[in-house]
C-alpha cells in the first residue's frame, strides 16, 4: 500500500465578501445625492411652502428616506439601493438572503432616528419645566450621542464584519458581489460590543447626573432670563422657532469670553432685516438691561427649508456689544425701536 503525497499547499480559506469602508461610503454618497437633489429642487421651487413647514419638513424627509432605504434594501429591491447597485454591494442576512421590508425598515430606523432628531429646536422652558421632559431629554441624548458615538466607533474599528449598529440590531451584513451564505464564525468581536455598551452606559450616566448638577449649581435659575427673551422675541416676530444661547469661548492663555446669541427662523424674509434684528436687540436690552455686560449679542435671522435629506438657508446677522446696540437703537426708526 503506497501513501500518496502532494507538494501543493492546502488551499487558504476563502475570505468572506464583506464590503469595505470606501465602497460603502461611495454608495452612501450616491444615495444621499439621489435623495438630496430632488428635495433641494423642490425646496427652491416652492420655497415659501418649504420654509413654512419648519421642523415638519424633517418629518417629510424622514418618510421619503424610510421608503427609499427600507424598500430598496429589502428583497423588494434585491437588497440594493441605487448607490449599492452602482458599487456592486448589497444587504443580506447571514444566510445570504435579502431582508424583509420590515426588517430593512428597522435597519434604517436605527441610524435615521439619531440623525433626524439631531438639530431639532427645543424650548428652554419646556425642557427644564417638568421631570418627564427631562426624562425625554435624557432619552434623546442617549439616542443621538450614544447612537452616534457607537456608529463612529464601529465604522472606524469593526473591520472584520463592517457591521454598524443598524446591522447588529437586525443581523445583516453588507457584501460585495452576489449574495452568499456567510460562515457562522464571522461575528463582530466581543471587545467592540463591550466598548459600545460602555459608551452607552457613560452617555446615560452623564444624562442622569447632568440635570442634578445643573439644578445643584444654580444653572437652571440662570436659564430664566434666556427663557423670557425667547418668549418675548417669539411674540414680537410671530414665529415659534426662536433659539437663545449663551456661548463661552476659551482663548490662548486660558482666558474666556461669553456671548449671547438669538436666532429666529422666519417664513417670509422681512423688507428691512436690519430693522428686525435691531428690534430683537431692543427686546433683550429692555427685558434684562444688565444681562449683556461687556459681552457681545449676536442676532441671526434665517429663512430656509430643512427636509433632513436636504436643507438651505439665507441668513442675516448683526453682532454688537450692549453699547453698540443702544447706539443703533437711538438712531433707528420708531418702528425698529418698538417692543
């Protein structure tokens, strides 16, 4: 009996066809353009309507993107949006099968909810007036900052499976080429899951401690003048979307300067934007004449639309210290000084 031998080395195991970072990024850019270009054209064509939507415009964009990603990334679209089809990648489960529309929609929601919630306008008074609102703010911080941080970490470091939070929740993979079954041993490293879990706990902990620190440090009391300014400017302009913020800037050598900013979103552009920002400055100085001190007050008007998937704005900004605004008010027409 003669034993057979072979000089050929054993075949290396086939590398799973996981789509790489740059290919996925390019596909996302294409999909973003597919959604953004029509939305931008619609916004310019119907600018008054689009601007009057306010934050409801983001809801429209959310639904449009849900239909696009939820349906095309499912078996109805072969697991491929237009961007994925162009780059030759697709979404599958571990067995190589496309996702159901429900599962693909859930996958979209995991990333879309933090994105569309980020940047929404919130009332200072509403945010801090009731414990339930503070709880909502805590959950919002967990979704936006916790989810966003987890996304960035996995995007940079989960190179083995390239699974992001949306993939981990529904058990999906993004692969290149045709759909194939993936080996059972292919999984996101436990270390990555531990890091993501610790990050979420940290964000949650900071969210719980934050209101207590704010309340204990008297910061909640310091918000009252800002709340009053917000309400007064709303009444002056007849718009709900008014934001008031106190900003701190640190310079070289450790010195810091503070400034107050008032931002108002308008449906229609005023005939004299300078008169409007002067009137807003007058509201601030009348309500709290000593609030500014030596700091600068920046007043910003903007008009535009925001669908989430596309946005555009026109802005007008005035920035002066208290003495500068008082001098401007002294020389302004009576209509601009009226508060």
